[in-house]
């Protein structure tokens, strides 16, 4: 797998300048996914009037969330020796551990990256945004029209969209025969029990 720097197939707008860490391991296709997530997050931040400081937190989480998506199973295990679950779900915890070792101190950013595939009841808005944007970015092949509608609605109906995304992701987990891990069911319960922050 190629390591950072990764050549992009298209230029990235200056406001979305990639801040991939030097240790990132991702394919050009994965980089395209991360760029689309960044574009969606930035558009939501603008629509929602998010202050620059929060927008930068969102984008830090976006650029980190799949930084080790294409790393070897051995590298993922090295950064996540006590993390339960299949290796397919370890890229987030591994990227968070590596980012923390590299000096990232924002707990909200680290939690967003660590749990972006699972969900986390204690998330602040950066985690909730990343969870939704990762699922709704327009390059994914499945259910494009419905996902585009959810992406369009996110700035005005964050809670409703987040619940719809979590419902779909949870259904996919169950249909795949994978176990529903504790952070995921706690996240779902928090969404249906209390209003999510906007």
C-alpha cells in the first residue's frame, strides 16, 4: 500500500487542504473518500454557521479517520493491542492512538476518529458529524438518492439524520451477522432517548 504523501486524482480546494499525517497508509481511492468526507463536512459547517475553531476540529477528525485504513493487520494490532472486535474495525482506534502519540490532544477529535465506525454515546458534535459524513459522502455506491437527501438535510435536522444513519448502519451490522459492540448499542440508545446536540 502506498504511504503518505498520496497523490490525489484531483486538486483539493485550499479550504480543505489535506492534513494527512506523515504516517498515513491509504490508497488513492481511500484518499478520494476522505476528500469527499472533508468536502461534505466543510459544506455542513458553512451551512450551520460553525465557527472556524470547530470547523478545524471537524476537518482534523476527517483527515485522521481513515489514515490507517489500508495499513497491515500487524500495524493495526500494534496500535490497538487491547481493542476488541474484528481487524476491519481497528483502523479508527489505531489512527486515534497514532494521532495521540503524534501530539493530538483534543479528546473530541480522538474519540471521533476512534469510534467513527461504531458510534459513541458521549460524542460531541465532531464525532456525530464524522459518523454521518463518513456514511453519507457521495462517492459510496449504495442508495445514492436517499443518502444524498440525508446529506442535504443534515444542517437543518442533525438529530433526525443522525438517527437515520445510525439505524441504517446498525441494520447493516445485524444483517452481516457481526456482533453489535457495546459502544454501538449505547450510541443508538442515546440517540433514541435524548436529543442530539446540534
